[in-house]
């Protein structure tokens, strides 16, 4: 029964008529055939599907949300192709919606759609970002031999770089050298990224030289990483030399100018930074929203409100409609520059014409209200978003931080009681935030508040040894006992440190004031 259902589902995964015979052949092609350069479908072939799937971006969606949408799409007998789904995957990944992208690729595999080599590398990257490096290693080990190539090895190398695992990354690189699969600029770029992200920028210039000596032509990203390494080492002169040399032989991408600008900003050389940003604007792709976002953020870091407003008007002229992301970047820039009036004006503009509600945008306003001491307005906005169901993980963290900073423990604990609803989907409360609360409550010797907080952590599946140990120390500091703690620790299968055993014995004794 299950097999026949899966077969029927696979049959329903058709190809958009706009792709024609070539698209239909690609859908059922072998991995070898798929290695040929891929022709992406026209915008109209995949955009309606992306718009439908994007409805789940406003709040964290359950793990089956993407699959359910695709199944509904098929039930409506709408054309669906491998290329359409992969285009959505790339779009989600570009906007860092990695969990949604991975769900789509999981659905493709479940429906028997064969992924080609470069798509296996893409999926490996998504597994690493969503499920962690150990899951990525396991995924790589289980790949068939045909998919273990320079692309997937290089992707795993990049995963180690992303997770700051220098030793494992270098060990993998040595294995790649032994297999003679390092003769590609992608490998060297990932190796340089490994050094960059593990705090070894001094190794990047020599690696860059080796790339050229081995007959491999560096690309724009190679120069980007090299420049970034010099900036990390506060060697702005060498970064400038790289830029000048590149200007002599090639067109310089806008991102390299903004990288240099970041270096100047780091050294508070704002005049030079703005000159670099002007050059970036000259060569940018006017239809690339990300380039405008970088200009907005960098001019804000330079403290130049006039340029931020000018770039914003230019961005709006370049697009028929500004995206939520553009509004978010602009609002953050205005908040950094403390232009509160413009901040509220742009927010009202977004409220009047947004297509999809994105709570990250109101969160900027909420934070601005709190920073200005306008607590009543911020809390009123919180209540409105709760009623409308728009609050999110970020809203929770903003108020939790604020209440703790102001020592408003009752308000904070009430917020934590509601955290299960606010921290949706796969998100987990940051460990740093939990630890700050544990330390504050322990320092205040408030055993009752600590008990309430630990109960909130239990509902969030965050009650661990560190929390129990803080609870024990709080009871000790308060001179109180609670015989139930030892049994609760046992029931929750939590292992506290051996040195805490004596304190636990004291807290669990019958003497002193007991707490039910």
C-alpha cells in the first residue's frame, strides 16, 4: 500500500509545460546525464510555488510543513518539476531559511527524485547548518561512492570551517591531497575560509600564493578572503595593495570594496570607508538587493545618516516593491543612528504595504522603545502581537533580556511561563540567556523564583544539570531545604557533578524549612 502510494506520488511530480521535452528528460535522467550544465526554469515556472511555500517563513514552521504544501500542490494537479523545487531550495538558502530548504530536499528524496552531484553537496551543507556537523559527517559517510567527489569533500571541508573545527578540516584536506582531488579553486577557497574562521588569518596569504603556484586561477572570492585576512590582522596597507593589483587586471566586485570599507570602519577611518563605498555603488548590480543592504549597513556604521537616506531612496527606485529584508536593514540602520522619528516613519510605511508579516521588523521598534525607556509602548506592542499571533523567538529574547536587566523578575517569570508558545518550531532558548537567569536568581537567593524558572525550563526541555545545580546552591544560600529535589533529579535522569552530592544531601534533608 505504502509503495503504491509513493509510486503514485512520483507520477504526479510532472514537469512544467514551459520546460518542454528537455525538462522532462532531465527529471528522469541518470546522475551522469545530470552532470551537464543545468538550465534553470524561467521565473514564472517556480515563482508561484516559492510564493506559496514562503507563507511559512513568518513563523517557524513544523518539520512537515513544506512536504504538506508540495502534496497539496500535487493534489491540485499543478505542474511540479525537480528544477522548480531546487530553485525554491536555492532561494530559501540565499535568505538563510535553511530548515525550509532542507525539508524540500528531504521531500525530493522521499519521492524518488535523483539528486545530482552538486545537489548532494548542497544538501550536505544544509544538513550541517540545520542538524549540526555530526549529522553532516554521518550524511557524508552514507553517500554512495559515485557522490564522493571533490564537490562533496570540499563541501564537508567548508562545513568544518563553518563550525570552527580546524583540526578535522586540515585532516580532511590532507586526505583530499592524498586522493589528488584538490586541483580546484573551490578547495583552496574553503581551506582559506577554514583558516579565516578558526582565527588563523596569517596562514591565508601563503595559501593564496600556493593556489597560484599550483596553476589554479583565484576567483573573486579568493581575493575577498585574502583581503579579509589582512583586515583581521589590522594590515590595511596589504589589503589596499590587493585591491590596487586587482584593479589593474580585472574588474573589482562591489563586495570587495565593501570589505575594504569594513576594514576602514574598524580603524575608524570613515572618510576612506565612504570613498570605498562610493566605488562599490558604481560597480554594483542595481538589481541585487543584498548590495544595497550592505551599503545601508556600512553607511550607518560610518555614522552618515544622509547617505543612509540617499541609498534607501535609490534602493526603492531600483525595485517595484521593497522586500521585508530591505525594510529590516533600513530600520536597523536608523536605530543604530538613533534617528527615532525616521524609524517610526519607515515602520509605518512598512505596516501600510507589507505583503507578509515578519515579526523581525516590529522587534526592531520594540527594542527601540525599550532603549528609549518607553516600556509601556513596547509592552502594548507585545500584547498586540500576542493577540495577532505574530510574536516570535526574537520577541521573547528581547523582553527576557530587558526584564532581567531591570530586575523585573515577576514580569520575566510570566514571560518564561508563556515561552513554550513564543519559542516555536525548532528554536531553542539561548543557553547564555538561561545562564544569566540562573546566575541572577542564585545571587538573589530566591528559591521560589528559581523553582518557578526551573519548571519553565522543564516545559522547554531545557532543564539540565546546570539548572539543577543552581537550584541546589540557591536553596543552600537561602538556608532552606526541599526533600523532593533528589528524587526529581533521579526521575529526570540528570547527572550532577560529584562535588555537588554533599550539597544535594543537605538540601534533601528534613531539617529546616521544607518546600513542597
